């Protein structure tokens, strides 16, 4: 279950389009934030977003490295198999 953390909401409405069940409604809370509070929340949100982008990039790099390693192993196994085939043919 997904939830919106009301204390972290800055009212940007970016959560509305990706909501899979269209259950988010923007409602006025009656709470007015000062300019400095809005700025602090926006900075915290930007920081969290940057951390997320860094995590996604790190995961993508790890997946690519794993795919390259798997490809190298596959090529190595194919080479070994070819060498073994030639050795078997020579022994006949």
C-alpha cells in the first residue's frame, strides 16, 4: 500500500500522474507555511531526489557490470568448448 507523507508534501502534485489507482486528492490543510519553511522542505525534497537518482544510476551501473561479466563468462566457456572439440577430434 502506498501512502503520501503529509508532512513531506510540498504541493507540487507530481505524485498525481504516476498513482496507479488514482486515489490521491489534493486538499487544503489550512496550514500556511512560511517562506523559509517552504524553502527548507523544497531543499530536503531536492536532496532526496538527488539521492534517488544517484541510487538508480548506481544500480544501473551494477546491472551493466554484471551483464558484462556474464557475457565474458559465456565467451570464455564457448572458447573452452571449441578448444575441447578440437582436442577430441585430434585424439580420434
